[in-house]
């Protein structure tokens, strides 16, 4: 005489359902973040190139770079930025966005309250000189960074990149990518105003 065996199906626990939903939740989080960034960019004029930096509010890394030979400019050292509201710009002659940004830097250099200096990143001396000869020179000092060590110290993400350093030596603002009207209006100028305690021109 045969016996009928009943197979008992155990109900799945909460942990099993949560594990199955995990990939969907991760995807949803990524999609929501991307959607918010695009919304902010399109409707609020925020530039997604404004990447936060862990260095904001901290002392700027020490500067002790050799000068760009033939530029007739001083080396980029701590003395070149001490006690001044300074924009440290990282550029290279081979960087196309650096070329696009350069006229903006020249305009910024007309504001006597702002000291603009540069880190010339992994560039050839003659190419950097040609770049400045063609486009003009907005810098008060230039330091060469042939192996990228200074860029690492400053947490450079991609060039051009700029850091606003206060007279007390603290980093106040960071811009990844070339400046444009929005990043000036909503990023650099307000940071300058706050540092100087009066409207920036």
C-alpha cells in the first residue's frame, strides 16, 4: 500500500524578499540621484561639474614649485599666495578646455583684489610658453608640476581646475572644469564676496 507524501512549502522569510529586491533598490537610488542632478542642472542652473572637495575649509597644501623657465614670472611658493585672496588654477597647454577658459581668467585678473597663480600640469616648457604667448598671461606666479605630485596633493580631479584660497590660507571654493557664466555667478563670485566681506566685481 503506497503512501501519499505531501510536500510542505515553507513561506519565504522577509530576508529572502529583501535580498531579491536589493538590486532594484540600488538601481532606483542611482536613477533618482542622476535625475536630481539633471533636474538641478536644467531648472536651477546648477553645474554638475561643481564637485565637492574634502579640502574645502582646510589649509591649502604647501606650494614649493619651480618657476616656468622663460615666463619671467616667480615660482609658485607659499610666499606667492600668503595673505592674499588667491585663485590657484591648474592648466596645461594640451588641455582644450583650458584654452576655452583662458579669456575668463584674463578678465578675472583685472580685479586687483584677486591674486591668480597657476600650476602647470605635466606640460612641456616650450608648449606652456607658447600657450601663454598666444593667449596672454593672467598669472602672478606659475609653478611647474611635471610629474603631477602637486596635483595629487591638491586633490586635482581633472584640468582645468581652480581653487580659491583665502588670505588665511584656507581653501574656500573648488571648481572642476572651465569657468563659465554660471560657475562664476553662483560659485566663485559668492565665495569671493564672503571672503572679502563685500561684493565682487
